[in-house]
C-alpha cells in the first residue's frame, strides 16, 4: 500500500517537474527512484517470507520461555531439559521434559505439568502449543546418560 503511494507520488513529481521546467531527464530520474522503492519493498517482503520458511530463531521469545520455565519449575522443586521451541508462524511449538522427584504420583505429576503448560500457553504471544514429557529423577541418569 505504501509502495503504491510512493510510486504514484514519484510519477506525479516527475510529470510536474518535466512540465514546469521542460527538462526531460526528470522523468527517468523519478522512474529510477520509483524502481528503487519497488526493489526495497520487494526485498523486505522476500526477507520476511524467507525468515518464516527457514524457522528463524526468536531470541526474545526463547528468553521469555526460559524465564517462565525457570520460575515455574523452581517454585515446584523440579527440573527440566530437552527444551525445543519452533516458530510455526502464528504460534509457538514447545516441547520439553520435566523431571519429577521419586515417589511422585503420576496423577499429581500430570496435574503439575498441565499447570506449567497452561502458564506457558497464556504467557507466550502468539499462542503456544506445549507438550511435556514426565520423567522420574531416580532413574533419569540411568535411562538418559
């Protein structure tokens, strides 16, 4: 939209300058400026599309996610690992492993993991789809050396 305005303005300015001064090189000069504007706008669109296709990292979202996870797991005396986050365009895909202490019931561990998932989903913008895997601390090192 903005490129169209600049293009129309360049054509109008070129026409007015040629008609008022009689100097014909104003027309190609304004045409070159218009072409540069189109190339600049097109380059920005290509860059934006390419970064989305290449799954470019978002450091601010990753830092926010780490802050949420550190806070939520610390409050509950838990740890986590294997964090993976993807930018899916209009959402974040988050996957992680939460390590629970030995003796924790599956029902309680699942409830806690769901609370952490909801906190992440409500905090990250755009929305987030979170998957957690529950692990027990007692045999974690044996199973995942």
